C-alpha cells in the first residue's frame, strides 16, 4: 500500500473519519459517536483507536501515514491549541500534542471545522482550484471560512471567518447565541429564517400557506417561497438581503473570486443563490460586483476532505 493520510471531522454528535491516498482520493470513510461525557476526554482516544482499526483492516502500517488532519468545532490557534470547545466540553489544550501522546509520533494539523470545510470545497469540491474563496455555511447557525492565496485566514486567535456574528442590525431585540444582538445568523440561518417568517406572519393578516403548518421549518419556508407564497418570499428576501449585504462587506475586505454556499439551508439550491446574488449586486463595490456565488458540492464530506487537505496541500 502506498502512503495514506486521514481527514477527521469532529462534530458535536459524530466524528467522521476519511482515509485518503496521496492524490486526495477518498479510500475509506466511517463515523463514530462523539462521546462528550467527562469533558470530552474520550474523543481523541476514540479517534486514535478507530484509525488504528482502519489501518489493521486495510493492512496498512503506521509508518505509511503522512499525517492526520483534524477539523474542530471551535476556535483553534495555528499551533493546534483549542481555546475552548463548548460543544465538546473541551477546555484549553493542544489537540495535536494530545493526539501524538496517545497515537504515537505522526504529523498532526488542526483547524476550525468551518474553515476546514471551506478548504475541502477548494480542494475537491465546487471551488476546486479557486485560491481565493469564502464559504458561508447556512445551518442552525451561520459558519464561515475565508481562504486567500490558498491559505485559511485564522486571525490572531482563530476567530477569523466568524461570518455568522457579523453585526448586521442595530434594531434587533432578540439575543444571538454569542450574547450580542443583530448578528447575521439571527436572520440568515435555518432558525433565523423561521423566526423572521413568524415575525412577518404576526405583522399582517395576509393569507399564507405557512400559517397552516405547525412548527414549520426553513425548508417549508423555501418550498412555499418557490411555489409563490408571498409571505415566504418576503422572508427569503430578508435572508437574501442580509446575506447579500454581508457578502458585499466581505468582498470589500478580501475580494474573493467565489462565494461557496453550503449547509442544510443550501439545499434550497439555485433559488437561494439567485436571491443572495440579487442583493449582493446592489450592495457590492463596483470592482467586485461580478463575484460568483455557487453551491457547495461535498455536503457532509467537506470536513474530512478539508482535514485531509491540511496534510496534503
Ligand atoms: Zn452572534
């Protein structure tokens, strides 16, 4: 067997692992549950055990591993120190050092999961070959990854790319998960679009099919908008407006070649892209008005591809 590397995406519920060859072709993938009990102290040992098991099954020796890339749901400094990972129960420690302590000497690289997913889309996804790109992940919250000149921009303490917490409104009364008011993710996430829709519904007597759905989701809002529902379209418009404006701000700072839109909400497809683009063009500086918006293509595998890319690129 030739050389292999591992891309590991540590999530709050599952850890995804992928084994890649030197060209970055995925050879094997699996997932294990994330054991968060006892401050998440079993997470790294579990990953080490699983990698050892995969090596045994595939008859590969430890010396054939070129490295292990880890995507972590929190701020990660360039040396692999996590500053605090509330999702996993982790405090402050160096993940790379811990990994080597348990697994043995191996090249380990760590990155924030949203940044790593962006790297994955640049490595083998819809932004393949694009060295200047920004990924916006629309899920329960809004995540982001900024890659300039082929390098992830992490900033002084790993907080670069926290697009979801860009301040967008002074009038917001609700509080964001981060403690501030008026963050992008309060409008442009799956939960945000539902909240915005409810607000519009409460402000008018206009008929809408959404009124008939109990506990409607972001998907319902998009489905209804596609079928021409006026209220749903107002909500999608609001989301498009906030995202278009946020992207225009980002373009003024880093001028990417492309914005990649991923996450659960991106399943709304081109309909969503068109809506963001419409507002982006209104807000963008003239020199970056034609920046492309595309859908992510790796789905849940973006993290393992990106983690492998930490080793391979
Ligand atoms: Zn926030």
